[in-house]
C-alpha cells in the first residue's frame, strides 16, 4: 500500500516507483484535524483538498487503484493517524511504501502507526528536493555557522546552475544589492499584469462549498480562489510568471504597494510545497529565460537563489533542528498575538494592508511577511509559538518545514542566530522607504514619541533598549545599538512608556 499525504502530490514520487496496478493500492485521506490543529485559512484548506482530489483523479486516469477518504465521508474520524490505522486494518497490506513526510509530526505518526499495526514500512527519500536531509546534515556538521549564502554556493556548484567553467555566471554569486528597489512616488507600472488566473473547475467548486460549510468560522475568504491545483496548471502559471513578471522580479522583490499583494512575485510556493511543481522545472525555466536574453541576470539569480538556496536551506534547518526547534525563545518573548492579526482592525496602515490581503487571498509576499508582519511581532515581543501558529494557519503555501524556520529563525530571531546573523529589526522608516503605506497612515514613521509616533519606530527603540546587552555583543548590530547613545535618560523613559502604552492599547484592540 502506497501512502500519499496532502503535500506529496508528485507523479514522479519515489513512493510510486515500482507500483504494480494489479496488486498495489494508493491510500489518501482528507482529515479535518489537519485544518484545525492550527486554525487554517479557508484558502489553505481548499487548496490542499482540491489539489488532493485532482491528483487522485489523475492517478485513477493512469489506472492506479486509489482508496481515497473524503472529508465528509461517513465514519471519517477527522484524524489522519486514525484513518491510516483503519486502512491498515481493512487492507492488511504486506508493507507500506511512503516518501519521507515533510512534517516531523506526520513522520512520527506514520512510524508509530505502522509499528503498532506490525506493518513493515518502506520509507523512501523525497526526490523532489535538490539535496537530501542527510546531505544537509553533513554540510551542517562541517560548518560552524549555518549561513544560507555558503550552502547556496555549494548548491550552485553541485547543480551547475548559473555556472560557467566552475565560476558563477557574471562573476558574482549574488546580486542581492540589485534586488532592493522601491517604486518611488509613482508606484508599479500601470500595465502590471495580475497573476495567472486558474478558474475553479467542478472539483474546486465542490471543495469551496465544502470548506465554507465545514469551516465557517475559519479565517479568510474563498471569494478570489484561482490557484493552480494540478501540475499542468502550475506549469502554466510558471510560464506566465517567467514571461510577465520575472524581468522585474529582481529589482522589485522587496518593494510593497497599497492594494498590490502580488506585484512581480510568482505565487508558486504552494504548488511547489504540495509537489505539484518540481523546483527543477522552475529553476530551468528561469535560467533559460536569462540565457535567451528575456530576463536580466540579477532577476534570474535573485529568483533562483530563493529556490536553490533559501528553500533547500530552510528544509535542511528544519530537519536538523526538529523537534526541539519550536521551543526556541532566545529573546524571552511572551506577549500574546494581538487580535489585529486575525481581523486587520488597526490604524497602522502597513498592518491593515498586509493582514487585509492575507485574509483576502491567503497571501502576502516575502518582505511583507518578514518586514511588516514578522517585524511587528518581533518588536512587540510576541511569544514565538503564537506567531508560528498564525503563520502556519494563514498562508496557502504554509507547510511546517518551510514556515517554522522562516518564523522562528529568520523573522523572530528566537533561535538566537542559528540562521540569521542578526535580528531583522527596523523602524517604521524602512517601511516608509520600501512602500507607500506610510503616506496613507495617521502615524509618522520618523517619530518615536508623542501622539503621531509610528508604533514600529517606538517599538524598535524599545526593542534595542530592552535587548541592548545581548545585541551589543553582535558585530552586525553594533551600529544600531550605538545609536542608543543619542538618547538621554528622559527620552529612553519616554520611549519605554510609549511602548508599554502601545502594548496595552493593542491588547485592548485600539491601535
Ligand atoms: C515569516 C515568514 C514565513 C514564511 N512562511 C512560508 C511558508 O509557510 N511557506 C512558504 O513556502 N514560504 C514561506 N515563507 C517564504 C516566502 O515568504 C514565501 O515562499 C513566498 O512569499 C511565497 O510567495 P511566492 O511564491 O510568490 O514567492 P516568490 O517571491 O515568487 O519567490 C519564489 C519562490 O522562492 C521560494 N522562497 C522564497 N523565499 C523563501 C524562503 N525564505 N524560504 C523558503 N522558500 C523561499 C518559494 O518557494 C517561492 O515560491 C515565509 C517567509 C517568512 C519571512
Ligand atoms: S507610519 Fe508606521 S504604522 Fe504607519 S504605515 Fe508607516 S510604518 Fe506602518
């Protein structure tokens, strides 16, 4: 019996190698518990269910025997482990074949359930990724600091992507400095094309109705659902991205703009995370666009770095650090997650915008996740577990192996610098530089005290004051910490008081 979980929808999966249609069976199940262990956004639930149902249909078309339990099937316990247990009792298979799960919790469940049933488990490596878990672990053992940049260079050498006679194309590994453009006063191009649209078909429409009926109180809306739910659709979305958005992706990767959630981003993370789309296809298409002269090197390299570098590195961090990674809390952050993360009710325009389109689409791009939503939580001092659960619930592309290191490590610095050499701490001035949000906000990004003070700026200074001792030991934070000497005792006190007041008022929902 081949077990396929919802984030393993890969027709080239190692689990399907050697499948014999005469004897073998594919088992898949929808379980409500997977949508409620964190309060999942409706788009995230619908995306998983629709993609799973399409995948099962495609397997049947290819003459695979598929046992598929729908969410609303009679006797569905709602618990993935229990459903697997029931299937093992019903089919009593010779062995279970599976690809190593993406999530630690699911892997533990699979190991325990098959062991308890006495069914041998043939657990195979996940060929979707460029590197195996073991390769990353070996790399990690030989490096004192686990910096993405060094891992990325290894991956470039290993794959030959954007390489010429053993050297990086263009003479540099990294065009990061060319990836930080803002839109200035005018904003993105007037003819900026919206992302590729996949109209919901019959299966997706059924799923949308099911999700709305089963999870009515979950966050978000399905009104705009148009995501790629099959490999063919994901490949069409990739083609569309490469043609229309890749050339400007490099320059505007970090830019933000009012009512423009997608800008030049690909919206491909979900399709890759469910394995509908192979990252090699993505990287090849982007490299090819560069070679044909259809995209500048800074855009192609900037995009490839996200997939060949960040995505692989993040997975390696997850698997080398689990299960203890979730307990990291280097900055001793204990605040509750403010309600505004669930309802976008706030005067802070940057948060109103980014939480707003997160609720509308289950999407926010990387810099919004890191430098608005994550930054606010870091400066506010939210308990890392609370903010982790929010991220895991709220994005359509959220799966734990990629979400957790991005949140715990990159955005909250809860791992004390295992991943990032310094916390991503900034004041409202960063947001003012990279977006037009501040122009439509009642607060002023330059001010840290007083009625008009930007809460990000107040909290930023309060953050530096609170963590001065730890941060002053970090060579990359020295400049920022040194700026504290400009504040006299009175100003320090005023900032701390304003930060406390902000926290109290936010807890009451009035900021
Ligand atoms: C706090 C936080 C939480 C995040 N949670 C998730 C998550 O749950 N799932 C997820 O896939 N990504 C997550 N990311 C990474 C990144 O923000 C998303 O992959 C990206 O925004 C998805 O949109 P896109 O497909 O349009 O990406 P694009 O901007 O078009 O980027 C291209 C691709 O690069 C990959 N990528 C880019 N940055 C990263 C990164 N930091 N880590 C891993 N892969 C990356 C993704 O596969 C993405 O599709 C998170 C980042 C932060 C800071
Ligand atoms: S002024 Fe501050 S709160 Fe307002 S949009 Fe700018 S950064 Fe956000």
